[in-house]
């Protein structure tokens, strides 16, 4: 299929930008992981029925949830890709899980290729999927063009789009409309309207967020591997989860104030990106705080220690043990990080005022299951109140479970749509 001269010209400009940027990207700390795979060498992947792209760790968990709910009669090869090391680590765990629990699925995990048009053309030709799935907001010109040219249907699942992104896309609306996804399932009416403003209403639907399906209050009471090995039983613990670079100065101030006010309370600090651990270690040592890296713990440190988490996949276990929780990405205008998991453990999280990435969860805030405050002073004050008197976990879990039941089922909805695409019935 030919997309026309103007589209090809814009795609050529896009490819030129990639060529100019490549030397810088190749040296990027976050992108150097999996660099060889990002260039799609020979044998990068075999053919797959479905290719699912999950940008980072959060989206990778959505892909894992899709694997969990795939029916037993669907034998197929599935390629899972991610842009980040953390995303790949989650997808590898999902692949290992599928080997044991869904042996009829052949799951492949690779780094997502650079979207340089000729690189992506090679990747799409190699995989030749019957359907391409993009999770959340993953509109890549090179990938979408390669799929349209080869008549491969593309779906955006769990789609979300903020007004600023929409404005950017509308500046080149004709370009995007020529490579529009086949279908879009958005997580709210507002997101669906934004997609429709760019692509038209045909094929745009709303859905319940897959994140709701991956949260289970019933499964939150299992044995915790951190107890007795990393954290002493009954140690008062504050968890600062998914802290982003732009809010580090505020969080350092928060840690210092908490240590002064509650010297026997331990603090578990989880940077959102692992490459920030080294800088955090320098800052905490510079503040003369008692710290230890999670990876260096051989026995639980004394209460009052700041544990700097440098291993991935244990945030949920820490939430389970916490007395008070702060979820980051919300003190700077970043849109917030996922605050559903602590609720599943009966902990009402504290967040800042920036949570536009989670507008779909506003009902939880309206139900007063989340403490939203304006600044780091508000975070400190609210954590201190929780440390003095926290809500009973079983009460929080019951309220959250009631809310959650009305918002689940999104995974089944999109899997039904996916089968239609694979069978070419859409």
C-alpha cells in the first residue's frame, strides 16, 4: 500500500532526525541496554501471531495480565517488547510464568527496535504479526507505517492521551491519519474523545483499565519474603515509592525531616529509575543518614535505617509491610505513578497534586482512599498523621475491593477484540 508523496517526505525527515540522533542515543545510559537488539540484527525474532509493545515496567505488567487471561485454546507465538531494562525484566518474568502456567503459548521477549524507518521495516517484515498491539500511548511513525504498508492491523489498548499530546499530534494530523491504528480502546471517555479528535470516531472505544484486573485484594495477604530477611518483623516503615528525578530534592528533604521526627522509623526509598541509585546514595551519605543498599542486606538492619532499593520487583512486598506510603511522580508536574497497589494491601497512599496520568482513578480519590496534598510539607504532615494513627488495613481493603469490582473486565474486552484482529474479522 502506498501512502503518498507527502507522507513519504515527512517519514524521510523523521528518518533523518533518527540518523542525527543515533550517536547520542547509542551512548544513552538507559538505551545502551539491549542496543544490539534495538538495531534488529539477523535472527532478532521469529514470526509471531501477535506483537505486543509495552514501553516500560508499568505497561509490561499490562502485557503480563493479558497473558494471564488468554484462553487455553489459543495456541500462538507472542512477541513482547519493551523500551527499558525494567520493562524487559518484567516481561522475562512473564515469559517464565507462561512457560509454567500457559505452556501452549510460545512467548518471545526482546527490546523494542529503534523506530528509524528502515530498522522498523526490517523488524515488522521479520515478525510478520497477524496483529500489532500498542499499550497505552505508543504511536511510533516508523512502526505504524510499516504495519499499514503490510496490511497488519494495529490496536491501541489501555489507550490514554493528554491534551498536550493531542495538540502535538494535531499539528501534523494528516500524517497520523494515514497511519491510524485499526482500533483504539481508551480508558476513559475523555481519552476516547481525544483519540477521536485525531483519528475520527470509527474504531474508537472505551474500556476499563487493565490495571484494575491486575490488582487483587484477595492475593495481597500472602507470605512476604522481606520479613526477617530485609526488614525485621513489626519494624515501623515508611515507603517512598517510584520517586522521580524531578522531585528528588523534595524527597531528600522529606527523608531528613522524617528521620529527625521519627528516628526509629525505617524508610524504604524506591527510585523510579535504577540509574538514579548512585546519585541517591551520594545524597543520603552527604546528609549523614544511616543508609544501606537493598542488594547489600544480609540480615535486617536496625530500625531507623534508610534502605535504598537497588533491586527491581519488590515494591509491592514493601507496600505490604509499610505503615505509611508515598507514591512519587506527583510532587513535580509528571502526572504521577500507580497508587493502586498499596491500596490492595490496605494502605492509603499519599500523593502530590500532579496525577493527571491517573485521571481514570479519580473516583478513588473522591472516595477518600488516597491522600492528595499540594507539596512536600503536606506529604510530611500527612505521613506523620498516618504514623500516629493509620486506617485499619482490612477496612481500607474492603472499601477498595468494593470500588474495584465495578471497574474490572478490561482485559477480557481487549482480548476479544484481539482475536477478531488475528482472525481478520475487523
